[in-house]
């Protein structure tokens, strides 16, 4: 088998999980992670490169004979890394959409318009700018609380506000349009609130109508147990999701995935990579909350454990525009991820806290997110979300217990984790 040297761009828990999976493939030659984190050297070589410095990335790819670039996070995709390589080095397989495709995440207004054009079920919405703020106030008055306000552009996962009170919603609209999220909120999408239970569906698309549906997951965004407190980048995830059964997923395929894939093709938008569908189950009917143009975090840390196929040939085939008959095999086992975070997160938090206990953990995989090595070579915290413990089990309960045991074994000053990950889906029959 021909081996391919691979460059993975990113530094979080998602990239750790991708690195783990990519490193297992017989098709992988040398794996580089740019910039990586304190845990990724287990699976490849960290490279001090910014994923947004396209000329530097191109030089590294040329100098090291890289055959495939896997783009972990959204920023380089929205900035057009696929288009850059398509022009400069078209022989390199880039896993990710074109800049036009990345607008599905880069602009919430574009994504909503796309859904409306292609009849994809989503919440009623309108978009507003500073010039049309009075219209925005009137639209809020047409809606029932709570009120959903979304910054149009990328805001590092913090650009969505859900507000219970009309006055608060109007005040927040004014603040957002006044620069609360910088240029990202120059346009604000206001949409109707949907009530239901959410899940994340991941699709690998080859841009020519071929696609594979990866394991479905559910993540937990709020810092506090019982889904209380402020939003975070994600406190944990479970897969499978019991309510995403065959009936539900048939609706997802027919009403959402197929129209999305067909819509991209009909609009001549090249999309060769992962599509993340943030869905909500409203009384058994799937509706789209948002698109992301890469794998989710922390869902990837659970999803990768359930993929039994070699992911590298699948990603290469998608990037090259031909998934053909390649199979994606999914384990019937469950996987659960529990995230250990820094004290104070998602507000301000200290960095540089020494992490211990990682060597004692068996039965779980640790996917590092916010870690690095200090001058003495010790593993230390460097971010809000520090380490994800991921485990497989015969069911969610078994996987959960393994991940909880792992998180309790590792230690750093101020460590916090949610103890209720997966509890809300435990009563469903898997």
C-alpha cells in the first residue's frame, strides 16, 4: 500500500482525536500536526506553524512531500485554504470545502438563505444590520420568548445569545450591531426559538454526490450540571444518540443531507470534506440549527472511537472527489467523552498548572486540548478545556463510567468536569 505523508492543521481536542485515528492507518506515512498540543506527539510530530499562514503551510507541504492536508478547524477553511492549494498545488489532497462552501459556517445569513433556497427545514429567521435595527426590534416583537440572536460571522463559538426577555433581546441586538463581536456581528441573524433535543450529525462529502454518514453524537455545551450556566466549547459528548434511530435518520437523510449535498452541487460550490449538521429533534422532526464545515469538538473525541474503518483512504477519496464504494464501518459499541477544564472556565482561568496522573489511566484514551510542555518538560494546562477522556463500552453507562474514572485519576489544580454527561439519554432504548 502506498503511504501518504499527512499534515493535520489545528491544536485542540478534535485534532488530537483525528491524529489518533490517522496514526492507526497503514496508509499513513509521516504525520505532522501544526501546531498540535502537549498530547499530539504521541501520534505525530508537532510543527510550529500557524494554519492561517498559507504561504508557510505551502512551503512546509512542498519541502516535506506532503500528499494530504487535513484541516481541523474552521478558520483556515473560511479564509480559503482549499482554494489556495487548488491554485498553487492541486496535486495535494485537501480535506475541507472551498471558501464558498465554508461560508455555510462563516456566514449564518448565507447558511439560512441556502437552507431556504433548498427547502431544508430550519427556524424562521431574518437578518439585520445597524441600518435596519428598527426592523429588527419589530421582528423580535413578532416572536415568542426566548429570543435567539446570532452573530453572522465566526465568533469562536460565542456569537449566539438566547435571551428570555424582549428588552434584553433588543438591548443585546443594539450591542451586537454596535460591535460586541467585532465585525462578526455587523450582521445579526434573529431566529425563532426551537424547543427539542439536539444532536450532531457528521457527513463526509466528496463534492460529486458521494457521501458517508459518520456516527451521530450529542454534546453538552453548558458549564454546569443540568445544562446550566454559560456556554463553553463543549464539556462532553456521547455516541450513539438513542433518539437518532432509523426513522429519524431516514428523515435526516431525505430532508437535510441529500438536499444539502445536491444544493451545493447545483450552486457549483466545491465541498470535499466534513459537513457538521447541528440538528434539533422537534417532536420527532429534524430541523437544522446550524452548519459547521468541519468535525465538532468535543464530538470528534467520541465519534472517532466508533469508526472501525480506516479513515485515511476515506478522507483521501473524499478530497479527490470520488468516495466510490468505500465502506464506512461503525462500531455498535458506545463512546463517551468527558472534558476536564480549568477552574474559572469559561471565564478567566490560570494557565501553567502541572497535570499528573495521565500515566495511570487505562481503558480510556486521553485527547489533549489545552495542554503544553513547560521549560522543565512537565505537562501543564494552557487552555480552558484541558483534556478529554474518551472511552468505549457496551453501552453509554459502561463507557461513561470508564471516562469518569479516567477524569478522576488525572489531576491539576482547579480541575472541573460535569458529572452528568449522558444522563439525559440513558433512559432511551439504544
